[in-house]
């Protein structure tokens, strides 16, 4: 469900109820995504959101595993063809429901990114992004050894038609 009270505010609420497992091991899952998109000025935009999920620990259980993610993104348009953005998020999946790790704390990871978007043509966007992930446990490989940090630099070209 999307609610747009003004041209500068969009609020969205989406849910999933069901299972992604075979009937023999069916575990009910309840997932909800809630976010708000705010155009603060002509150049400045903000997205704030929160995802949360619950899944039965086993078939017909009344106990649930929970995971969640709060996130915040800020975008600033330098011109019609150039914008920069920053995002921070935290993903908590202690019980390995969505992301499985062999560590005692499951997947508990904070992420931070900075990106530049360049509009090459009205249907072509080039993104350059630097990102870091920091986890409670050593779940990444960095310089050929276990680490609780991961860094990467990516670029992509998106074409709409």
C-alpha cells in the first residue's frame, strides 16, 4: 500500500505472509517493509525505512526467529545530471533465517555506502559506489583471512527502455 499525501512525501507499507519451504517442512513467515520517501527540497531527498520478519522456528511452532533492518539514505542533486548519495543500514539476523553464517551471532552487519550517479542520457545512468560492511563476527574474507570487515568499490550502467 502506498500513500502519497503530497508530491514531496511517499509512504509505503508492504507485507508478505506465507512460506518459501516445501509443505513437509512449511514454516510460516511474516515480513513487513515500511519506508518513507521525502523530497525535502528540490535537490535534497531522504528515504528512511524499517524491515522486519518473523518465521516459525520449525513447522507448527509457536516460537519465531526474528530479523530486521533499519536504513537511511540521503541524496543530493548537484545538477540535473549529477547526484551524490549516502546510505547506512543495519541487518540483524541472529538466527540465520535469511543469511546463513557459521558464526555464533549469525548475521549482524552494518553497511555504509557513498555513491555518485551520472545521467549520461535520459535513459542511461552510470553509478560509482564505495561500500563497507562491518559485522559482529568474522564472516568475510579480507586479504586472504577471516575478517569482520569488507570493503568494495563498484560501478554499474543502467539502461531503461
